[in-house]
């Protein structure tokens, strides 16, 4: 589980390389992730978010 606001893991473990990629993606797309979080709380469909390339 990743804390979107602080871009840090709060539960679980990932290998170092994958963790760095996930956290980088989280920082880049923080606004989009927060928008999707709000949509999900209202049961609305989520917006697509580009992968880290």
C-alpha cells in the first residue's frame, strides 16, 4: 500500500528496483491518482493514467 500524498510505502514490500519505479510514477502522477481516489470513493469510473516509460 502506497501513501499517495507522501509517495511512501505504508504497508507491504517491493523489491528495491520496482519500489523506485512505483514511487517515481506516484510522484509524477500524484494529482491524477488523487483525482481517481476521489472518484473511487464516489463509486465513479476511474480515469486512465499513463504508465512510467
